[in-house]
């Protein structure tokens, strides 16, 4: 195919930061009206590559061609003027401004020095209608859901007449239904002739949308493949450089004594009559459709919210948890779903994040023992194999998988009996997932009782000894590992059938 038939082509792109080669002679080709997936582990160079395309970074070596013509962007405005726009995972919006103001930020409709508010609102509403949005241009951005904010970001890209749109992990924070709506929007963009680069860790995104996939690994280009012709196993090998023959390293563990027992736990409007147990060495899966009440039940167990009825027992003794610290003091530790907002202080160093819950234990006369703190945090971070320069490195500088490892290290520093992991591999690449599952297996071997809350069916089926399924605030079934199938779980998640086989006891 002649070069001029590519919408975008990059050859031999190299980008160097002090001490780090972020991109090493990578290449990429995008066809007209194509959805092209870009995949690789965290740290593979995908984000840097996107910033080169959008003019944020300038490559030291290599060439970029747009419609066959060589281009050299001096900054993001050049890329925008050339019809390239990026929609990032975390919306870069202004929550106190309206949707229209966000869409036209930086390229407002102005006549004779006056902003044309009516024209902007009308233009914004046309873009929103084009994407089937059910909110108006005058809505305040901060009142919208994550999915709705992403629609606004795509509308913003289209308002600049973008012909190439880059979507960076767009489904990471979306429900299945919201993801389906995003798929519909991407399909529509493709039909309108827009070319899309789709970055994702989720294989289902790639299979649903892309015709080709390019893989980066360790800052290098590995290959470009037709989606219909590459197997999962080959794609994983391309991404991580090795075969993950057993992605879910579930160890055979002798299940021990009952650690946690929940009886008839209810919270009006959220969940009703939740009863289950978890034993030492056991991984108890919690699943169901989004909004089923999984996280809400666990939050009541941990003291984040107060239940209206029910009892909780730890090692056979009834406990009364009124606040999260009560749960932590008893040995019930929650690893929250949103590690960046609730699990870590992103601007703090890794060491201080890890020791934060236990700092008082080794303080001397009310003063922090920094030497002891460094020793403990270093040992814990090494135990979970965190890839970091040193313990003073800020949490914000790590990949999603390594941030999750820091959250686990933080938990391991506490005196734990029950570990609750809420969506522990959300937004994490396939290699890091395998490492987190391995850590989970080690924790089970050590005798911790583990509750795994997850929306990912392979994760639940691969790691759980028993599976609690919820629907509309109620437990509709508890399945043993050997009887659980994807179909059976989905039936229970939609209340087509209910069972407590596998038992609450």
C-alpha cells in the first residue's frame, strides 16, 4: 500500500528522557476509517508514543507522515490544527463550567471579540445529539457521570474537526452498559470516516472494535497483527515476552477455620439479608452486575457505612465495627477499588504510603523512627516485587500494576486476618495481573482469609474457591469452584436462578 494511503504513519520514532529510552525506533500505520488497537504492558511506551503524535513530546529520531506528507509538530496546537485529538482515561475537564464551555475551551466561537454563547450551545448540542447523549450543553460538567464526561471529551475532539481520534483506556472506569454505548459511538465515528487509535488492556475492547492491533513491549515495536488472526496466547506472548500458560496461579491450599461470618446484614436501599462466611486460606469471590450491592455490603462490614440490621463475627466472636479504624484494628483490611483516590497518597513517596497505617507502632516518644520506617517499607515493597527506583519515589510515578502492589504492601504491614480486595486488577495490564494473582495466592497460603470483589468473570472463575453472586442487593447464590461456570454466574446475576449450594456455612 502506498504511503499516501495511510492517514498516519510513524517510522523509527525514538524518544529519550534523562536516563530512560521511552521509545526505541517504534513504528505505526493507521488506515483511513480504521480502528487500530495499541496494546502493551504498563511502561511499554504507549503513553509517550501518543504524546509524540499529539505534539506534547518531540522525538529525538524518526519521522511522522500525515496523508503521506511529512509533518513536524512544534506543540499540541499544531496537532490539533492537523486534525488529531486525544481523549485521555482521566477527563481533563473543568467541573464548574458547562458542557459547551468545556467542548469549546481554547477554540471558542468569537465574533468581533465577543464570545457567541448561543452559537456555542447550539453547536455543542448538535455534537451531543450526534452521539445520542441525553444531557444538554448547558449542564454543569461536574454533575455528569464518568461515561458522560467521556462523551463530552469525544465531542470536544470532534469540535476541532478531528479526523484522527486517540482513545486512551476509555473503558477502564465504565460499566459494561456504558462500554457498549462507547463501542456504538466508536462504530459511528468509523462509519463517518474518522480513524481511531484505541489503547486498552482489555482484550474484549480489541475484539469488539479493532481490525488490527499493534503491540509495544519495553519501549520497542513488536508487531502489527490482524485481530481475527492472532490468538490470545500469541498476543499475551507478544505483550509480555513470555507465555503465561497459567494466568491464574491458584494454589491448592488447605482451607482452615472460619475467620469471618456475616449474618443477615441489611442496609435499607442498598442490600438486604446478606449472609456468608470466609475461612483461613480461602479466596471468596464476590461478583454480580454493576449496582448489585457487592461493594456496599463490604463497606458495611468494614465500617465505612452503618448497616441497619445483621451481625458480623470474627473468629467466632461477634464484633461491632463503627468506623474503618475499628475494622483495621481487628485485622479486617480493605484494598479499595480506586487505588489513586482511596488507596494511596499519590504525591507521597512509596515508603511513607506503605507505613502510614502502622506509623504509630514504631514511633519513639511520639517521634517517627525514620530508619525503622525505611527498613519496614523496603522489606514490604520487595516482598511484592514492586518495580521502583527507591522508596522515596512518588506513587504517582508508577504504573497501575505497581501502584496496586504498593497498596498490597501497605496491607501486609498491618496485622491482617481478613483481606478484602475490591477490583484489584482494574486498569492493570496482563503481565501485572498475573503477578497480583500470584501475590493473592501467596496470601492464601499464609492463611489469610481473602474476599475478592470483581466484575471480571475469568478472574472470579480462575481465583475463587467459592463465589458469592449478587443481584439487586441480594445474594442469589453461593457456588463452589467446581460447579461455577460463566453461564451459571450470569443466570444468578440476573436472578434467573438462585442457589446457596456451596453454602453460607
